[in-house]
């Protein structure tokens, strides 16, 4: 019923459903939000709270926090260059 749109995905079920489907919960939450509140409201929520963070992005953020000793380091020109070099950019 979720797949056909006959039933809305309950927002509180998104994490467990994403695990069961083996998909990123941020992606599923974005789809469920659009379904629950409509596209316009979903866009407004994303403007206010920022884009959904994927599981991989969370892992990067946790590593940065751990490596910096939880100091919230600024993104300097040097650190940006180092980060981009990791991805060949």
C-alpha cells in the first residue's frame, strides 16, 4: 500500500522501514515528508532545517568530531584543500 501510494508512510516508522528495506533513512524521510505534508511544506522544512543527512555523511561528521576532540573546527582554506584532495578535486 505504501508503494502504490494508497497509504501514507507513518513518519515514526521511517527508521525501521528504512532498515527493513536497506535504504537510507534520510531519503525515505524526505519522501514520507512530501507525502505527509505536501511538496511545498516539505521544501519549507528543508529550508529551515537544512538537507537530510545520509548515514554516510553522519559517519564523516562523527569522525571529524572525534578527530577534532569535539572542538567544532572551522573549515579553513587549508582544510578544504586537504578534503578536496581526498576526492581528487
